[in-house]
């Protein structure tokens, strides 16, 4: 397999699209939570609280996935730096870690 600077660079578009998708989902869930909170203030039904709790857990997971994606892009950039420094085995290991985080 030919491992050049272009190999880690391929991940940039994937990570960017992934972060965009996570951000859109995060914003949609936050809006839904705000609406449920307003409905709860009016009606005081406990089913709203259960739904809000579930949606907050989903937001927690999405935020953690975003953090892993950001760590992945940093490792990807570091892998590209290691290629410039002629440290190919370490660069491949860093790129593999970036793929695992992704």
C-alpha cells in the first residue's frame, strides 16, 4: 500500500461532513428540548420530563461523538506532520488511531 500525504488528507472531507451532521442533529434536539420544556411549563405532565431526559442523553452522546471527531482530525493532521518528518511507522499508527476515533 502506498502511504502518502494524500492518505490522511482523504479523511478531512469525511470528518467535516460528519461534524456537520452531528451539529445539525444536536441543534434539532436542543430545539425539541426547548419546545418540550415550554409545554411542560404549561401542562406539568411527567411524560414531558421523561422525554426531555431521553433527549438530553442523546445530546450527551452527540457531544461526545463530536469531541471524538475533533480528536480524529487533530490526529489526522499530526499524522500528516509525521509524514513530513519522515516518521512513517509512527505516522501510520497515528492515522490508524485517527480512523478508530472516527
